[in-house]
C-alpha cells in the first residue's frame, strides 16, 4: 500500500512538473511579446525583457495601424472566414448526410478516396493546384484561398458523419411519412441536430483560416488582398523595431485568442459529444 502511494506521488509530481514546464514554454514568449509591444525600443534595449513597461506606451500600436495595412488585412481575413465556413458547413454536412443515410454504387470507393486524400501531404499537389487556380482566373483574388480551404477540408465530413450516425433513422422515416423530401429531412431534421458539431467546426476552421499564412501569401500576393498573417509577414521587413513588431503580433493574435476564450466550452463539448456513441 505504501509502495503504491509512493508511485502515485512520483507520477503526480512528474505530471505536474511536465505541465508547468510546457505552460512556461508557451506563456513566457507570449508574455514577452505583449510586454514588448508597450515599450519603446530604448526600454527594450536597456531593461529586463520581462519587466513591466515604465511608462506604458501605445505608440507602437498607433504606428502599426497607420503603416501596417491592418484594417485591410482584418477585412480580408473576415471575408475569407465567413465565405469559407458558410460554404464548407453546407457542403460537408450534405456529403456526410449522403454517406450516412444512403446506399449507392461506389460508396465505399468514394469513402476510400476521401480517406486517401487525407494521407497525401498538401505540398505534393501544390504545383497542380497553383495551375488550376491560374486557369480558373481567380489568382490574386479572395476566391483563390477560399476555394482551397473549401475543397481540402475532408476532416469535417468525418466529424459530421460521426454525429449523423448517432441520430436515429426513425426520425428520417417519420419525416418521410409526413411527406418531407430528402433535402427537407436534411435541412429541417438533421441539420438542427448537428449544430454542436457545426459550432465546433466553425470555430476550428475560423482559427485555421485566420492563422494560415502560406496560402494567402502564395495565391494573393498583392497588398490590396493582404490578410492579417501576410500583413504581419510583410511588416517584419519594414518595422525595423522589435517593439513595433511585437505590437503587430499582438494585433494578429487577438482575433484567435478572443474567439477561443468565448467559444472554448463549445469546442470541447462538440468534440466530446462526437466521440460518444450510444
């Protein structure tokens, strides 16, 4: 009994130590960036990096908003998020509904192709994808990354299918008896029941789009189509100051952090609900 208590104590100690170390690795750089964003270059050069600014200065934020193309980046990022999640939710839930509720020829083949596409690294198809975007005539427009975000997110289909598989088929049969079409069953019966999954996927997809730098940079190189992430990347070479760059990083980071803090319960509840089968 004593040996068991000793092993449990060692395990809990190790567990807490690892947790504290990982937390410090994540939070200390963020704290350093936030504090630096309120300092002048002279304060950063002379003082301890984790010391509080004395006094607090908003000049770095004013400079970033003035010369950093922040408003354009924010507008384009929000347009990308809204367009992507709207179409993605509708298409993914429809495909998942079809795979879950209907039997048709080559269903297993389609399912295999969806699974196989998730195993292929995205960079392998980048040259082909770039050529397709160019031939479609949407290069350097908001449609280019939007099409890529919509067409490459196969995981959402699996999450939706997992939720729909838990919905009793008797609800579909009752709706059919009442004269509902298959689309009406999907829209009036199925879709309201998968709103927890929808909320989770919207949040995760929004964070993914907001944090992506590579796709907007490659397919929307012009300044007029800059997103928050590409704005930050372009500002790195022009800022010439760690204090100003820190302010730009905080501005880019804020939408994601705020979204997570507001909706973190929905993210966790949606993931857990989809993992339980009754």
